[in-house]
C-alpha cells in the first residue's frame, strides 16, 4: 500500500481517506499558470510530441525525466544531496538476494552516482546523465511496481542499450525545462530545495508518499504525459501531499525524529511536453478553520493503522507521535499560521 494505492483503493478506509481529500480538492479554475495561459486548457502548445513506439516506455520516460530534472536543479544550486535517498538504490537493495546477482552488477551503480556528483559540481555536462537517468528509472520501477527481483532481466537493467526514443525525448524535454523552469521566477541560486521530499510520520501512515521536488514553499510534481487536462487522481494526490505535510507538523515529526516538515504554500504541476507550470495556492484557499477540521477527519482515517508505526520504533519516538495523533484526532491543537515564502 502507498498513497497512490490508497487513491485507487476500494476498502472502506481508503474511501474515507479519499472523501476527506475530495472535501478540499482544488477546482480546476483555482489553478493558474506561470505563462498566464488558462490552466489545463487548449491554449497550451505541444512542444515535445510523444513518438514512443513502445507503450511501456512512457512510464520509463516519466521516471527518467524526474531524475534528470532533479539533477539539473541540483547542478544549478550545486547540491550533492540529490544523490541521497534515491529510490533506485532501493531497487538495487531488492536485487541483493537474487541468486545470479554478483559484484559485477553492483559495481555498475556506484559509478552512476559518482557521475551525478561530477555533473552537479560542474565538472561534466548534464547530457552525460541521460542514460544514467534511464538506468536509475529502470531500477526504481522494481520498487514502484513491486516486481519480484528474481523475475528481473539483469541485462535489461545494466547492459542492454537504453531506448533511443526515450533518450531523444528526454533531451527535448530538458531543453524545454531550461527555458520554462530554470528561471528566476521559479528558482534562484540560494533557493531552499528538497529533493524527493517525504512527509515524516504521515508518509509512514500511508505506507509511502514522496513528491518530486520542493522549492521555496512550492511542491512540484513533474508530468510527461501529453494529456494537459487535470486528472482527479493527480489533483487528489497534490492536495494529499499538502495535508500529509501539515499533519506531519502537528504530529511532531521533526520533534520526534520522524522526518522534516516542509511548510508548503503552493502545489504545482510541471508539464514537461508543454513547458507549462500550473499552480494552486493552498494557503489562500484553505483557511485555518478548514485546515483544522480536515486534519481531524484525516487523522480519523488512520486510527486503525497507527499501530503499524511500532515497526519504525528505531527511527523515532513512536509513543510521542501516537499521543500527538490522538490530540489531533480529538481537535486538541491550534493551527499555526507561518509566513509564506514569497
């Protein structure tokens, strides 16, 4: 189970969780764009057509672009933290017990990380990471799709040529990313950036929730689909990220060593085939009163699985967090209004 799974879930608990999100989900009209065009409209111009001949490569391309975009941001701010906590490493870890795995394969991974760090620190060009990004995406798919490691084709992961069509579209997308995302209105040299942000105890409560990148109060999700409409699942996912982050604050994630709180002002989609950014100001639309009531209801949907936090006892004060969650569920907390990042 994960946030994505819960958003597609059929259990009563999942339905209750989804209903909480629906009660505060943004309307399409409440989004606005960096370019000034109407959000999710036919005003968008398709700059990178989808010419992939293999359907499954669309998912691979999406994950590879997520990596490459984060590497580009890291290069701009010179942050080697981008190599910390990569989901691809979890894919490698899952392979460790495969009978025919050996050091030959594991020795391929470290040079990829070293190349990332070399690019980030300005000693190599981003183009050298196109293939690396695809390889890492292949490894991540093992985790995301929960693939049996024993069924993995090791040559596909490590030796076979990566799809040339994926590389070609990655190159076009990253050029568009340079023009429309790597701009002062979005990011500056000293911006506060978190790569692949998690949401403390809240991520544990949904058994996995992580976004693409957080920059100066805005949480971004990268999309490589040619569909420019607002999908219900995507909309619910973004408002869920915000609520999970807020809940992590009131549950004491930082205080009890379960992870960081990000303080989100806005959530946004970056459409990589169009070069468009769609923003929603969560703090503008969700008043403290609405936020408090929503967090109370959200916490109620987790009540039956809060005990699962016990398995994470080594990384934080579970008792302290459980006590805070009870206080939130009973409404014994006050919303703290923090200054925005603008």
